[in-house]
C-alpha cells in the first residue's frame, strides 16, 4: 500500500490537532496555517505556511504546495479555505489530490456553530452531505462541517 500523505490546515487551532488524532492511519501529516507559529509548538511536526483562504491565488498556491509535498488528501478547516476550494475539487482530483469537501460548490449551509460532538471523517459522497469531515452530535441527528472558526 502506498504512503498516505495528508495536509491539515488551521494548525494554530486545537481543531487541527483533534483531527490529526483521528487520522493516525496517515503515514505523513503536514500541518499548515496562514499564521506563523512559534517553533516551540512545532517540535516534531511538519509545518508550512500557506496563504489566506480568501486570497485570490489560494487554491492555485495550495495545489502547487500539495504537488511539491506529494500530498494525497487535504483537510481544510477554515471557512474561507473551504469556500475557496469548493469549486476546484475536480482540479485537485485531476492531480490525484483528494479535497475532503462535499461536491457542492456552496458549503455555507453545512457550517454550524456547535463545538460539541464527535468527529466523523466521511470518505464518500453518499453519506451526510458528501465527502468531508463532520462534527456530529451524540444522537447522530445533527451534523456540520468541522471548522476551526
């Protein structure tokens, strides 16, 4: 089985580290953020700085970074990043990179305000509202895209 390299954004947040624990099966995890992080927080971590999700070149710069680092899956956690990447899912897939996002181009209806629940990584487009990482309440009746903001 080939190595699985993943990239998780919003590395300055606890949400990124919670998700990293859920993805312990990955061979390599790269944490990324638009803000600089102190080196003390990055001990034994692969970290890269990425542009802001609302910058016009975000998706193209992220694609270039993913190709350079041989990333297989991207887990965007900031709403601005999710919005920017929602329309370019197919472009990334043409390069063999899976964006962990639903296929719909307007993800705003999947954002919520809850911070409680279990993290569910959904690999296919048939469950919930599609591929992505969701925060699901204990009764499995409510879910929203997992975001760091």
